[in-house]
């Protein structure tokens, strides 16, 4: 565990759990409001279970990989409060790097005006 308080809170569920965050989001969202989260793949089943327990239905899922020959390091998930069950769309993998180790074209597009700093 990181000794810095801010890192413990952000990385280790030190001050609250993901379930606390999802429960709070469900209370704050209007019906059909969207909840988005970025998390590590090993937490996927916990996240989906918690979302459903708190009436947020997972609707979109996307894995993020550094490059083609690496396993996913993150996933992005979007849910709708009060959404109908089922209908989860798994989108194509988001690759951070291209074959040469530079930013992928999609990442360059995402960075937009900030991309010059990363090229």
C-alpha cells in the first residue's frame, strides 16, 4: 500500500469501497442517468454485481490494452440507472500504443488538442 494518503484513497479503497461509490452514484443519478467507471479487469465481476445491486444496468464495456500482445490493464464500463436488464455492448479494445510503441491513432484522436504534448 502506498504511504501517501491520497494514493491510498485513490488506489486501495482506503476511504470508501467501489460499492460505496456505485451506491452513491445510484442515489445521485436521475432515472436513465449514466454512470461511467474505469477499473482493473480483475474487478469486473464485482463492479457488474454492485451496479446491478444498486439498479444501474451495465450497457457498454470496453477493455484497454497497452498494445496488441499485452493483456488488458483496464476496462471502461457505462451503466444506466434504472436501465432494462441485458443489452450489454462489448466494444472493440482500445489500444494505447501502435505497433511501433507510439500512441495509437485512436489515442491521438482522444487527446485532441493535447496530443502535441505526447508526440
